[in-house]
């Protein structure tokens, strides 16, 4: 998801540089920024899910010790 946007944005930016098109360069930079944000979001979601699983495991352990 985010990696694809980074690649496409990089290509657009370079193409804009080659043909001296400031708008295409700016569009490429914006697309790369979007890709970076998507990548960070994906990482944050994965980290949150891992913490949730750990918390569930600790809850089960605590309940088994209380019984």
C-alpha cells in the first residue's frame, strides 16, 4: 500500500525533473509523503494488534490464577 505510493511518487518526481515539470515533481513528492504516512499507519496498526494480543494473554493468565 504505502510502498507502492512511494515508488509511484518517486517515478513521477524524477519524470517531472527530466521534463522540467514542477507540477509533476510536486505531485510525486506529495504521493511519496502519502505513501510514507500509509506505511507508518500500517506499522502502528500492527504494533497495536500485537499489544492487544499480549494484553489478552495476560488477562487469561490472570483469570486462571484467580480461579
